[in-house]
């Protein structure tokens, strides 16, 4: 993959998000599996398992694992990472 600024992302882009990283967009898992901490959004303290076909949300954090996310909606949240790892293909 290539590291690109988040402004370069488009809906339908695929990005890889790994352990310890904030998911920078709303999207759907295209590949991989990870536990995601959604407490920033839902208040739920326990991490949630995300796998192919399951939605993920901007501002949530991967606790363990690595997923490829298909972008559904770009986030305008300034707290979120400004660079992302674009998946080739």
C-alpha cells in the first residue's frame, strides 16, 4: 500500500488499519479481522469483533488485528489521523 493524506481518499477507496490505529472513516470491512474499541462512539467498554461485511466507524480504535476497510463516508473529525495506508488494487 501507499501512505496518502486522508484528503486524497474517495468513497470506495480501500485502506488498511492495524492494531493501535484509529479508523479514520466510516466504512465496511473488506478483508481481515480485528477487535475494535467503539467506546468513543457507543460508550460500550468491550471491544467488538469486526470481520468482512461488518461496518466500522470513524474515531474507533483497533485493539488487535488488521483490517482493510472500504470507505463509505469520509470523516470530517479533526481528531482523526490525517494519513492513511491505501491498499493497492
